């Protein structure tokens, strides 16, 4: 009995510790003291949004494998999804590190590969549109508060699902870490095209490029918080869960690529209309493009790579041959053979259309429940 009592006490203490530490990453209401503590004592977190039909693909698995196997990233990973069962099933024990260690209505936590950080799968409602998915970029710090991270979060490194880590991240993480105590709103890469960089107080000067929102670093300071809030308002048009811009079918499972193409650049456009991001603190930081590669068939064939290889779903993913991608992933990056990145439709509806899913999305009618589960 005494052993049981001690064990329960230790578990309670552990839970309290997690809660106390997570208080330092509560986002919009973060105090200056908490912000400084997080920047000084915290660690970065990699952040991925996998919603709509993306849980039915395996790009997130390729991303996770490249993050660990190629990038050698040892820290915490957070997935935001409306289909947590699919993510857990797709990643499997090898990438999750074993069975779930904690679960509540907001998050499922897995131990992670031995010697590396935990994997947190944050469970959110199904959005009404692709813009609703993109809103979770601006909600990153709010999501951190729900994810029960076991350490203070000094920054969030967001990447799109179609980004692959192509080199060890040590040099980038050291560079990114050096930005955390400054007062930048965001750190992004310049994009390709003719638009001008509007980074605000960037000491490196204008780059002649627009911003690339496929990789975004967010900081725990008040300027970054204000920027994310305004960016989200612009993306959502003032709504927390915006309707589609155009008329599509009721399901996001078949339309989000079409929707992305129909509203191409919505993130960039919204950021352009968020002056708090340009003018707050030290403005947006322009990161060196040496860390980013937007590949094509030729560059992949010759094995050109970078820390972040963005094979955009709306263009490059379809234009580059499957054989070229496979050779690049397996031979150049040496990602393990068990990563079935090309597999789609791999998550049965019964895995994600659970009672918890129904409750989270307010589906009470039995006929609607059956329709979701078909």
C-alpha cells in the first residue's frame, strides 16, 4: 500500500510539473516574465499541421522521418490534427517511440524515440475550409498551451507538410536559437517572385523577395503574439473558423488542393495586410535562403539539397517524377525503407470517425455519424 501511495504521489507531482512548465508557453496572455523565462530556459519545438485529407497521405510520416533521421532533431514535436488516430497509426511505434503515455480531450502524448523529445498530437475540430487549417499557424502559441509540453518553449518552428528535412539541422537550430532573445515578430525565408520583402526592421536590408510562409519561426514575445493575432484575423476574415472562399463540396477530403490553388498565396496576402508583423519590435527577420530549397526535377536528380526542401503540393510534388523523389529520399537522404511516403488513403474512416471525433465536432445525429463513418 505504501508503494502505491508513493507512486501516486510521484505521478501527481509529475503532472503538476508538466502543468507548471506549460504555463510558460501560454501564448497571447504570456507575461513579460514568462516570455523572458521561456526564451532563456526553454527549447524550440517543431510544429506541423496535418488536417483535411493530409492525414490520409503519408507526407507527415516522411517529414517526421526526415526530421529525426536526416535532421537529427532531438527535441519535442507537435502535430495539430482533426484525425489523431490516423497520425498515430501512420507514424507507428518506430517514430512515436512506443505507446501513448498521456491523453486528455486536447492532446495525446507519446514518449518519442529513446534519447529524443516527446511527440504531442493535438486534437482539434475539423475546419470548414483550408483557411481554417491555415489559422492554426496563428494559433500556434494557443495550441502550445493545450499540448502540455514538458519544458518551456523558446520558439516554434512551423513547416508545411510538404517540407522535407534534407540536411542536419544543427547549424540552423544554432542560428534560430540566436534569434530567440531578440524582438522579431517572425523569422521567414524570402520567397521566389517579383514582390518586395516587407520584413520591417530587418538589419540585413531588403531582399527583393516576398515572404515564404512554408517555414515560419515564431517567438514568445509580445510583438510576435500581436503579429500572429493580426495575421490570423486577416487569414480568417475575422472568423475563428472561416467558410471556404469559393463553393466546394462539404468534404475537405477531396478539395483542399483545389482550394489552395484557388486561393494561392492566402498566407502571404494576409501577412501583407498585418502591419503588426512588419512594424512590431524588430519586425520580421529574413533568414538566409541557403537553408531553403525549392527543388525541381533536375535539382533532385543531381541530389541538390538544403535543411528545408519544400516540394510544394500545388506544383513541384506533381511535376517531379515519383522515381526521382524515391531515389532522392532513399539514396540521397537515406531515409529508411519502411517510410511509405507514397501511400495514400491509408487511414480507414473507423480509425478517425470515433466517438471522440463526433463529440469534438458536435455531431449528435446518428445519421450524420453514420455518414461520417462511411
